[in-house]
């Protein structure tokens, strides 16, 4: 796996673990949503500033985006589509 794919894999894994959509991550990182998708697919050369923005939103160190991937690891599952249901009493 090349570095762009590693960053994309980790970005998706961390984003899904936090329960964030690509749109929400993009909004909070002040980055275009379609760019987030391209990064996750390993199609973009990401700047250090962009990596810092992703890490800030995900509450991780930038180094977490470079974590080595186990080749046997399953691809991170997507979030459930659609809006989140409102909590009772809200």
C-alpha cells in the first residue's frame, strides 16, 4: 500500500470510528467534502495543513494517519446512510 492509500485507509477508519460522515468531517475541517472522498480513496497528495485539520477534528495525532495497515484487515465499514435518529426527549 502506498502512503496516499495508507492515509486514506486510516482517515476512513478513524472517521467511521468517530461516527462522522465525510460531509461532517469536511465541514469541521473546513475542507471540501469531495476532497475528503478523494483522500480516502488515495487519489490526493495531502498537505501537512490538511493532515493537521483532519487530525484536529478526529482528536488524534497526525501520526495516526500514517499507521501501518495490516494487509489482512477488513476494509472499514461505511456509516449507516441517512440522518441520525433523534434521541427521545429532544
